[in-house]
C-alpha cells in the first residue's frame, strides 16, 4: 500500500485530477473536446488550394470543398451574393439563423489574398485558422444542448471589402434574425516572436451604431475572463476593425472578434502565409475561448 503523500508525488495524481474537474464543470468538459488534429486537417486542406481569391475562376471549387466540410455537421445554406465584378459567389451557413431562442453567429472568411493572388494565396493563417476555429466551435457547441442557437457562417469576398459578410448582414437585418452576438474569427495561429504575446479580444467601441456597444463590451470581458479560466493565453482588448464584423456592427448587431496580432508577420497577405509555420496550439486555445464564452453566455 502506498501512502497519500507518495501517491500525490507520482504522475497518477495529475492524470486523475483533470477528468474529475471536467466532470464538475460542464464548460471544462466542452472545451476539452477541441481537436487540434481536426483543425490541422482543415487548415492544411484549405491552404492546399493554390489560391482562394474570390474572383478566381476556380473559386467555386473552394466553395464546394468548404460546403462539404460544413455538411459533416448539418445542412448548409448557400447564400448567393454578387461581387463588384458581377461574379456570383456564396457565403455558407450552418444552423438556423431564425432560432427564436436567440442566435450566436460565429463567422470567418474562407477567401484569401496575397501579392500574387491569382496564382498563389495559401491564406493559412488568414484565414484558414479562423475557419478551423469556427467549425470546431460549432461542432462542439451545437451538440451541447444550449438554450440558444449557434450558427456558423463562412464568408467569401472579405479581402475585397467584406462583400460576403455585407450581404449576410443585410439579409440578417431584413429578415430580423435574432442575433445576440456576432463573433468574428480572423487570424488565430500566428507564432509571435514573444510566445506570451496576447490574443486580441476585439469588441465594438462606437463605430456606426452606439446602442450595441455595451453588449459587445460585456461579451468581450466575458471572453477575457474565460481565457484566464480555460486557456493558457493572455488577452488584450482593442476595437473591432477591418474584418467581417464591421457590416454586422453597422446593421446594429453586437459584434466582437478574436485576432492573433498577425498583421505584424512578414508573411501576412503574402504567398508565404503557409500552414507549416503556424502555432496550432494557439488556434485550439482561441477556439476554447469561443466555446467557453458562448456556453457561459447561454447560461450553461
Ligand atoms: Zn482575414
């Protein structure tokens, strides 16, 4: 027989601690379902397309690939919109955006760009990582029995000025979708020179509509709080800026985002934005923030 002190000195104590903690905390049990392996597959798959420039003639193949990925989780609605060039492209939506209990909309753009976007734009960090986080968050949250609807939307046309998200925001306003929070995920896996560099929690501070600021700030603070509880990431706050939450904010919806600071990377918006250099642990940790914040917001 070994004494308690001896037992605690072995690895067995650490191995036993985590399951009982997760069992007592339903949010811990959810965030522990995040699969880094699934996210790696998604990011490598998306960045294997030579380019995901929305105007490229082969972009419909990208749409089809992302749509198939989303169909693993449920029925996908293809929402057509027109680019300024006249080309028809599609946003891809998973879940019921009219859920009368209220909707949490998690969005990420799946298009990409670079210095030579018609031939080489892998867009691994910008923004295959956001798509991977969005899909893992939706997979886990949609099976969690929450009291609100969780909807995932993959946008095209972001890099030319939020054309896809603007179309969805117009539709959401016209049809009065009960969106209680729009969470935008754009760049999550940059490996910063300082490993302790914070993940940026973005929440709306003014912009077009003032009445939605308080809800966004409260959700942003919730995200920072759950980051402390459920991840190893530091966080900092900024305003929302230059991504797909902007049209939703302008349409009056509360809007927040997560972002890794990666515009500082020399690979940003270049043909060198490849998967091999990414930090997939940061992607998974960011996904845990989204899941924990949504779960707590809905009262789990
Ligand atoms: Zn982006």
